[in-house]
C-alpha cells in the first residue's frame, strides 16, 4: 500500500511516522519551498503525548519543551479564578509539553527523513487536485520552482494541508467558507524573566479581552530565563475577515494600549508585549464541521478536516489523534483485516469526525476558558474570593467536561494506555 500525504505540518508528519511504524509506504508533499521552524507556541496534551511516545519522540521533546506544571485562570484585574495541575503534576502517566511549533515540526521532519529517507518529504509542491478510480488515486502537484505539473499515483491520498486545504475545497467546493468570530489575535514570543514557577500557563481576562501566556523553551529555563509564547485577543466590533493575509506582521500599537494597565505583582504584561521582536495578527476563525471527510480513496486530517479555535490547547493534539486513528485503520486494510482501503477511510471518519465536530462547537463557547467569562458576568468589578462568586465544584465541572469531550481526562488517557483508571 502506498499513501500520499499532502502537507508536512504536525498532522502530516506524525501520520508518516505512524504509517512507517506499521510498515506502510508513504511520501509527504509540502507546498512550502523549504521547511523552516516557523510559528509560535503550542501545547501537546497527555493524550497526544501518549501517541508520540511509541514513535520515540519524547526524549527530543523533553530537550526542547517545557513540561507544563499548572494552568491558571485570572480575571482582568489579575485575581485568581481557577488553577489546576497539568501533566505529570496532575497524575497523568505522561507530561504536557509546551513547545515552539516550528521546533516540534523540525523534530518530526528530521525523524521522518532519518527513518523513511531524505526523499520522504518533497517540498515546493502545491496540491492542485486529486483524481481517483477503482484501483487508486492520483494527486496532481504544481512545482513552485518551475511550474511543472507532477502527478503521483497512490492507493490513498490524505489532505493534511491545513485550514486552506486544497483537497477540502475539492471535496466541498461550496458552502464551506471560514467562519470569523469577530475577534483578532496577536501572537509573539518574548524572552523574559520567569513568572510563577517557570513552567506554568496562564490566561487572564474574558471573551472580549484576553491574554494567554506560557513558556516554551526548556534550554532557556535551565539558564534561569524564559521564552514566553503569548497571545493577546480582542473582540473587534464591525471587523470583517481579512481576504487573504491571515498571518501578517503588525506593530504593537494596534492593540497594546488595551493591556497597558495589566501589571500585577507576579507578571508585567505590557513589558512582555514590548519585548517581542515580531508580532503577528490572526483572525480567530474556524469552519463549520463537515458532513464527511472522505470520498473513495481520499480523506482529510487535522486542520484540513476540523479547523478549530485555539482554545483548550487541542488543535495539534487532535491532528495527532487523527494520525493514530487513520494509521490504525490503514494497517488493518493493508493486512486484509478490513476488506478495502475505502472502508478503512470510512471507519476512520466514523471514529474521528463526531469527536472533533463536538470540540469545534464547544470551542465556540470558549471551552474550558468559559470560567473567565463566568467570572466577568458575575463579578465585573472583581471579587475578594472567587468562592463567593462561583462554587469550586462548578469550576471543576467546566474543566472536567471539556477534558472528557476532548479525550484527555486522566481516566481516558490511562485506559487508552491499558492502565487502570
């Protein structure tokens, strides 16, 4: 069996490693002319880390990434709403990692090339279309260097080509426009002194104004410093979705004044914003869940299948879980346990589409970050003790419900590893 993967992001590269581990041939075709460590921070939750462990990636992650210890929620005055331990500190069998997305992608790419060969990743190839017949599928790529058309034959084609997926557009040419939330994000990284214990993630504010912050470099932590990934988010009434450039560099003056007094005894948010070398603006968008990802011998994975708001730290995790599920079903097709590759793709879709659709819709309601909006609505002028405003059991229930929906509550993670809940 031969698989073509369109897209060398986290989902596509993880799928390549998982297919290789199961003895299935694959190649990855990437539209960028070269792979470079771009982007900012991401979180890898324990259910995703559990899938990376059999691939031998944890030592490389541990060298690069922070093992996140706690997650804190604050209101707009810096008053604590809720905190919870994360990863090993929460009793999971594996850590939660916070890492620079580009560094993680490079780790995956280096591992793919080391195990599958240097030609396993082909860059500068833009997917234009896929044709299929009873015996296979043909992916047509345009070469960035010379404009030539390259057609690649395979048993299966997987679109892991992100929120602007060409394969998704071919499968669903109408009625699938991006859905803009009316909120804008400004993202950057800043080197700064550590805050709290040097391994904590925090969010402050509410749904119309929010600041998210977490460290992403273990080497810097060991030097007593911190490389901080941060996101400033604001509702922008009347704003329209930018037509093309969803990742443009902007000056801090666009938004920084709204956070000018967000200085508390344990963090100086204006100083963090000031310290950024480059700030990038993104619209907060997703797409409506699809009725299907699969048609015959082609299917979707990751952001191509289920782009979601970056809430709950789930985007990369769900792409990794997609890769595990799809590789399992394709392995069954390769062994004859499932009659055809087409059936394997439908089984993958049946397992993953409903779960991810639920997360997309829950993230529109702020996911676990709902606790900040609850505090804003019930105590807009602040509080002396959050327990006077929201019962601890109510806050804990919000957190647990989201973990169960996304599949990373401790009982589910242990069960998936064959351990006692």
